[in-house]
C-alpha cells in the first residue's frame, strides 16, 4: 500500500510540476505593458510538451481573456473568477501567498469536472492577473495512474479541505467511510488535497497467503523432480552449465572489448541522479578526466549551462516513458577548461514497465563540425569588457547567498562606489536602498527568488554623496541545475527620466485643473451675470415706463437689491479668480437658507411676474461645506429653471427640503412645471447647449454648469421628471 501510494503521489507531484512550468512559461509571454505576445503559439508548444494538461489560460484582472485551445472552451471566455463564489476564495489565496494554487475538482464553465491551477502574475510590483492551466479530472486521474494501479485488494480516495467550512470533501466514487479499515494517506498542499489508499477487506492479507501456500506445494513437487533428474544426470547438467558459462564469458569479453576499444565515447550513467557509473577510455580521452574522477561526477557537471535545460528535458521525457531514446548535440567542459562539441545518443537500460535505473550514452566528438561557431566562443572571452560599456550596472548573484558575485564598473559612475566596494560588502545593496523602499523591495525580491521569476521594477537607492538615485532593475533568471540558479540584472539610472515624469505629470495635472476651473469660471460669469443684467434691464424698463412715483420708488428698491446681489456675485467670482492658481478649492461653511434667500432676491422680478410660490422647509441651521460661488450658481440655476419652465395652466410652486442619506446631505428642489421626457432626453440632460423646449430663454448651459460644479465638489445630482407633471432635482452635498 505504501509503495502504490508513493507511485501515485509522485505522478501527481510530476503533473503539478509540469503545470507550474507551463504557467511560468505562459507568464513570460506577457510584456511590460501587460499584453501577451504569441499566446497561441506559446500555448500550442507548451501543451505539446505536457500531455497531462488540457488547456492554458491568461486571466488579466481575474477575467479569462485568453484560452488555448479556444475550441471546446468558449463557455469560459470573459468569466470573472474573482466574483465567482466557487473560485474567489482559491484565487484570493493564490494572490495572498503569491504561489500557485489549485482549485477543484469543480464543475468547469466549459462542462465536465476539472482542476484549475492558477499562478498569480505581478508586473512592476502590481497584481496583473493569473497564468492558469486546466486539467480535466479524467486527465488528472490518468496522469496520477490510479486507474492503471487498480487492485482488488485496495482502492484510492481523494479529498480536499474546503477553505470556508474546513470540512473534508471526497471526490472518487469509492467509499469515504474507511476510518475503521487499514489505510495510508499523504497530503498534497498545492491544492489542499489528501490522497488515501484503503484496504478493501480485513481478510485480504490472509487470502494473499493461500496462493503462496499452493505455489509452495507445487514448487516442492517440482523441486523433488528436479533433484531426481539432477541426481540421475549430473554430467549433462555440468556440461550444460559449462557451455552456458562459456557463452556468458564470450559475451562479456565481446562487450568489454567493444566498450573499451570503441572509436566513440561510451558511458554508463545513473538515470535518476545523473552520476557516472562507468566510462570507456575514449570518453575519458574526450573530456580529459580519468575513470576514477569520472565516477565521482555527474553529467550536469561537465555539460555546458546553455545546453543543460534541453538535456534535462529529454531525460525527463525518457524517464516518463514518452520516448524510447534520444540524440542531442551539446557541449562538454574539458578538464583543461576548453569546450568540446559532442553528439550524444542515449538508450535506456530498463524495460517499459520497469522503474528507470540507468542508461548508456554513446558520445561522438563533433568539435570540428562546430568550427563555424568559433567567433561566438571567442566573443564570450570579451563579455567582461562589453558589460562595462553597457549604460547601466550589470550585476549577478545567487538568491540563497548574501551579496553579489559580480558588478560592472558602471557602478562607480551611477552610485559613486567601485565594483570592489560593492562586492566586498554582503549587505551593500540592502544598506543603500532608500529607507522608505527597503521593506517592499526586499520582500518582492524574496518572492521572485522563491518563484524563480524574472522581473523589472523601479526603486530608489542612496549614492555615495547621500543623494537619492532612481533606478530601473531588469532581472533575469539563470538556471545552473535543478538545485541552483542565479539572478542577473541591469541597474539603469532613471533619475532624470523619473524627475521629468513627475514634473510633467504635475504640470499636466495642474494645467488640466486650471483649464477646467477657467472654463467653469467663464460659464459662471456668462450665465450668472446674464441673470443679473436681465433683471436690471427689466427693472430699468419698468422704471422708465412707470408714471407712479410710489411704483418707481418700489422698483428702485428692487433695482438696488438686484444691484447689491450683483455686487455680491462679483465678489464671489473674484474669490474664484483668486484661487485659480491653487489646486484646492476655497471651501467654507455656508448657511443654505441664507443663500436661498439671496437667490429669491435675485429672482424676485421673475417670481413676481410668474406669481410663483416657494415653499422652503429647510431649517435655518442647515449648513454645508461648499464653495460660495458654486452654491450661489447652483441655487440660481435650479430655482430659475423651475420658474422659467412653469406650466402655462398653473402658477409655479417650488418646494425645497433636505434630508440625510449615507454620507450626503440631499437638497430636494421640486416643481410643478412642464417636466422633461427623460426617456427621450435623459442621456443629454446635462450636455452643454442641450435644450428640450422652445423657450427662447433656454441656452442649454445652466444644468451643464451645475453638473460640473457639483462633480467638482465630489457630490452628485439626480433628476426625476414626467412631462406635464413636474420635476424633482436632488443635489447631494458631500459631508
């Protein structure tokens, strides 16, 4: 049971490793702008390498946008996993841990049961989305080998702990009630799974011995017969043994002769860890090591780093039974440090159903065929000088070791420190990070190291003069072997670019804000002053036409009030002008009723002409924090519109009230006017120069200004209206 469980567990672990490699490969297709490149081609190639995966996905912002193959997976397109109750918790766990996490088995959007593994992808320190693989449950079971390892004595069961309820859920059809039976289990943390192997019957072990006893009885009979034959025919048996021994000796001598005197190198290698078991003289001659030295080494130690990944991938396929053998051109390191090109042919020494053990490798020296690449080899000798000409600090280091192993001379120009000063201090980089960036930079670096993830990021450092230097660090991963890798990066000084960017953003923001305020101001001036001048013109005409001295006196009083209101409006507009160079608006605590009364005075002539009634139920202690010019403009627009667009068959009645709603004070202005057809005109209600009546006084600017002023003050405006009935306008003042 232990052996069978180990086999299935190893199969599942291999499937998860393949899934992680696939998601990492898909993540590398995403450029710095967050756009996947060659997604279809990359997906096709990755799936061809990993038959245990049914589909790959890229999920920007938690929404499935890219799927390969697309056919059969159309139903999953544009599905938001971050809002799905079934997928949200697992997705958030992957983001929080920044590690790959598997959800399922669950019902897939495209149909059927499956397992989805998601690797969170971060760009420039910010969450981009997920790189994901989809494994149908039948594929998962086949890759795990549970079906092929079926036995009448045992059965398997798979469970998962629910992230919310913390209860154990079982997924296989076999019984989940086995606590009183013999069983073994193993945990799989990548998906919070638990794999069980359970004995079907308590008497299974006893039954196993029945065939053994029967076989023992039969063997006893056969042994007696053989002894009888041997005793009767000792000469024939001895002669047969002699003949077979001679054949074996001849075969061994033949193989030994071929092995030792072949014109090609031959090695006998452990297929699990890559160590050399034996090697012929030709191979020792090819790489310069003695046989004793060879037997203490593995093939990774002498394989060129640039060729190691392809070699390891082919070995992995050979161990998995995907191929029967392979040939590969690669480079070996000679003992004297030189590089030789070889063509290797690898053949396994285990049968199809056996566990991988060892393999034979035939090595052909093809260095002469590779002379055309001599220029490349020579150019590598000049890498050091070329690196120092790069406009940035080139560095190299191991994630599990302090400090760096290499820094280019450009460090002196950018940070003021020589390469020797940097390398001699293991804490140099950490100590010279800008204090405010130190925590998140070191945390992000550690996470990238754990995931073996290339990355590009921007942060600040302190140079030798004590000044802040903005740098962009472009980091790649260099794999040395299964257990070791290192970082290689280019540190570019972007201080001038960053300062220019900050200055430009500030200038654009300032210019945009000032232009908007200027436009608002021009609209306020043209609209508000027009209301005052219209009143003054009307009163002046009435005074000229009036023959009654008392009426003239009364009209002059009204003219004075309008003039005073105009003066106050001009004062408010001057206040707006005085803050045009300030991003923050002039905000003060204003009494709402006080400004309503001012508006009534300004509109007194229109109120009198229309015989309008204003019903104000707002309390006198109702105050709002607002810009005075904006509040005056908003009230003037709303009340004047209610008067201007009154119903021809009834006198206008305007109701004013306030109430609290969440974080807002809501002022409600209700009239009984002609109303607005919102179905027809609602979409252009607040548009500039948009009018909805034949009224010659309609300019289409009032509600446009009002909407912009309210938005600027972080409020909002809502309109309810029916043609012929009236209009209700709600202004939300932010508390």
